[in-house]
């Protein structure tokens, strides 16, 4: 059931409705259309972009970047992560890999795609952006991570979802509501 709820979370955050129903009988979709018992999960009204959804929940982090309080404050206000605020780097990741951003206490604050590999991130940690070319021998991006996804954007799959009903009468009513595909039989392609 946990994986079904995780899938429902991904679907609803992406703006899709989802139903969980019994699949042991023949023709489970037909049974749904005929009013079989199920649980509907309604889409969230403000779907995340596909890229944010992918970063927030689909990738496994390859490393960790620990930041100071000033960088944590900037992050809370939507800023990118500059090297000056980095206290340390853990893991072995490459440019473009997903990393988690943590505070001094190890609490996850955000996730993002690293503009540098782990070795270069360690070299530039704690330095100003204007010093990067001298340290690395080449000019890279000013920020280690651009436009991170804060941990408050990544909800547990069972949070933020609207579970509509598990009764046949209510699920039949969906055909007449905003989830209708324009026919009396939603989710069936013609």
C-alpha cells in the first residue's frame, strides 16, 4: 500500500487524478467504470513543473552539501547556493547529479542539481564566486546549485492529496465533475 500512496503522490503533484482499485478481477477498468469500489486521489490545484517534480521525488541523491546559517537564510528566500556558504561536501558526485543540501545539524533543507563535481565543490567550498576561476583554473558558474527545490516543496506522498471517495456512488459522480474526459466514461481511450 505504501508504494501505491507514493505513486498517488507523484500523480497528484503532477496534476493527474488517480484511482486505487482491486485488480484481481477480470477487466478492472471496466469494473471501475461500472461503479466498482475504489479510492480516488484528486490532482493538486498547483502542479509542480515536471523538472521540479523529477528533482523532488524521482532521483536518488548522490551527495550532500552542508551549508552555514547565512546560506540557509538565502535558500529560504529562494536564492541559489553560492560556494561562500558551503561548509563541507560529502559523497562522490559529478556535475549534474542530484545532491541534498543540509544545515549544520544535518537537517535536509533542499535538493538540487550540482553545477560542479564533488572534488571541485570541495575546492571552492567557502570561497567567493569571484575566486573560482583562480582556484579551479577555469571559469565555472557562480553558484554550486541554481534554483533548488526546498524540502518544504517535497511532501510525503500521503500529504497534500485529496482522497475523494471509496464508494461506487461518489466515483460514478466523477464522470459528471471536473475529472470528466468529455464522455460519460473517463479514462477510456476511444
